[in-house]
C-alpha cells in the first residue's frame, strides 16, 4: 500500500503541462498494449515538475475522485484509473452490502470510497486519517460519493492508548508514509489525537465490524492492542493489513508479531497477497527474510461467501 516518490511540489501546473499529462493519460487508459506504460507515466511526471492538484477525475467503476499529483500517492489512479489492483479486487469481493467497515490509514480515500459504494445505504465505513491535509483530501472524496452519509471520517490515529501525539511526514517520501514514528530529522510534524478502536466503536454504538483495512505505517501492533473487543466478536472481522519490517522496526517489533497477536485472539487463516501474480498464498507466518507484505487475515468462522472469494484466488 505504497506510493511513488513525491516531489512535494506545490506550484501550479502550466496549461501546457496539464494538457500533456491529459494526453498521456488518454494513451495509458485506452491503448490496449500495457508494455511501456509505466515508463511513459514516469517520464511524463519528470517532464512536468509543476503538477496539477485538486482536480476531479471519473473512474470506470463509477467513482469520482479529486486527484493531487503532488503527494506521490495518486499517479496510478490518474494515469491508469487503478490503485493496488489485486488488493482492490479483494476488497471489492470481500465487502458486502450492509457491512460495517473500518479504514485505518485512509489517506486520500481510495479504499474508503470503494467500501462505501459496496456497503450501500445499509452499511457504514468508519475512516481514520490523522494528517490534516490528507484528511481534507479524504473528506473531499467522500463528498463526491453518491451517498456521502455512508462514511464517517475521523481525523484521528488508532492506537492502544488515548492521547495526543505527533504524526510525521518525511521529506522526499509520499504522504502515505506519514508515521507516528520519528524515522529521520527531515520531518514535518502535526499534532494528532489517538484513540483505541474498541473505545471508538463503543462510543459510536458499533457492536460488530465485518471488514477492516489497516495501513498505519508500523503502528499496526498498537492498533491491534486497542482492538481486543473487536477481535473477540463471535465472527471477527476480515482483515487486510500491511505487515512490513521497514515500518514495524521503528516500533520495536517484526511483522510476524502481528500474525501471532491476531492468532492469540481468534482463529484466523493468513494469506500473503501477491500483487504481481494476483493470487493468495496461504502462510503460517512470513519467512524470516521476508521484508513484509499485504496480508489477508480470514477468520475461520467467516461466512461461506467470504471463503468462496478466498478459494477463487488461491495460488495453484
């Protein structure tokens, strides 16, 4: 759940630059041969350093999103109409009408809006994004939904305690890499509040969560420690979680600690998500030399329709 390198450029694009990017976008979205398209995208971004921001594009799945090409997170959405295609496919197939979902680390709202369209008027999506400018992007994209009331957007970070802390954006990295950890000196920090997910759900009158996506740049274990009640549901939620050593090490643990924590709270099966091969690989734990991956965590008590989705994508 990562982005491309960000230029952190805020100057407006020239009319020529915008027109050139639109031309490249038309090609990347419509030309049938995919070879070379990613290189063309990177070349276009290099040739147009002053990139446009805050403009709305329509996606083929019917959603409309406000795009900012200065954050390092949204290039693939603009040029290809896609973002993490395999993860997106799984979220589409594992979220059902009427579900209650949580998006922890919602960023600009790709998964929040995707889940909102899936749960419909009878479901709800609780989204969490603590970075102020990114939260504004999230709320802008929620307003573009056919039914914005489906989403409750929270400018909060999820953790194991309720306190006030600092979330950091790092120079030269995409805004999606914002973290509660202090990884370097070249940072811009923002004050933010943290809340335990269990406490939030209790105060919101939510008794059951069906699906949760977690991408909080290393703070995943602390989030789980604040979610014991949720994990103790009769049928615990399906979880899609980034487990990456590059982020977790800043919090003093390794990705397999996440698997062991979830396993200690409920009966789950775990699947490594292969974005390139577009398949699921059953795992007991990640290999010791594995830098990490997006992991699908499926409760053994999950409904048959959930299990059917998993079987459909299992590696041969």
